[in-house]
C-alpha cells in the first residue's frame, strides 16, 4: 500500500509540474483532427433532447433504454445517445449539398447505470456518420472505425452483434471488451427521420477507450470525476 500511495503522489506531482490537457480532452482533440482530415465536419448539438426524438429511435416506455433515461420533465430528457440529433443535422445538411454528408460529434451522454467499473452515468461519446458514401456503406464503416482506432493505438477485432435499437451492429472489440458499435443504412429507423439513402455510422465510448489505452481497471479513474485526475486518486 505504501508503494501505491507513493506512486499516486508522484503522478499528481508530475501533473502539477508538467501541465497538459486532460487525457479525455486530448483524446477528443486527436480523434477530431483525424476525422477532419478525412473530410468530416464537427457539430455540437444540445444535451437536452425531446422524448419525441427518442420515439423516432423506437425508444418508448417499453424499451430497455427508456428506464435508464434522466427526464427533466414529461417531454424532455438528458440525451442518452448522440444519434437522434445527428440524424436531424445530417438530414438538414442534405438540403445544401449533393455530395456525401460527413459529420461527427463528441459530447456527454447520460444514462442511469449500475455502479461498476465499466459504466458511468455521464460518459463521453464520439459518433460519426456519412450519408451517401461513394463506396459500399459497410466498407466505409470499416474505414472510419480504423481511422479512430489508429488514434488509440489499440489492436481490435470486429464482431456482428444484435442490438436493441439498430437490430444488428458491427461492434469493435479490444480483447473481450466492446468499445464501439456501428451500423449501416438503409435502415428501418430511416423513414421516421426522412432519410432515404445509404449511410454508415459508428459510436465510441471514449472513457472505455482511455481505460484500455492506459491499462486502468475502471472507467471511473479516467473520466469526469471529483475523485480521480488522469487516473490518480486525489481524495
């Protein structure tokens, strides 16, 4: 225990003597730069969304995710995912261009989660989507997954899985840990969003990526926290 306390104190001292970006902020910046170099436009959308927008994603009172939502009132909640807003922005941008629409967002999402080392109630998502890709939608999806994973330096595999929202997803696995889920359209959800062409989209949990990159045993050590700073315990 004495050795671990000393190691922790050295980590805090190093941070105060050599200031730098928070690890989460730095990862956000590195991924954003990589995606912009691939032609993606960064967007920022509200964290408060309407329950109606989630209904378009088939998230209604009978859906498993519905029980995890933080409601502000009867019609609004903190967003549990970025996809509803990105669907909207993607569709609106289509009115202004004939070429592929390529956008991404990095921002907080909120879900009532069990207290564990693998989940946070406020977590950071990266979602990217391309509508109207010039190549096969699945091949485009694999390319953009690789763009993000190259930033992390992590070895990964791809696995096809069932999903409560998208029915079928292409998941990114680092060892036995899922760090991302992707999907392609046309999709059964598209009509409600007035989308009528192929698309590729994928979402990453950034704290989970950081946990793997820094070999931490819990996402609580690496995300937004009052107890930890870049993995060092401060309380």
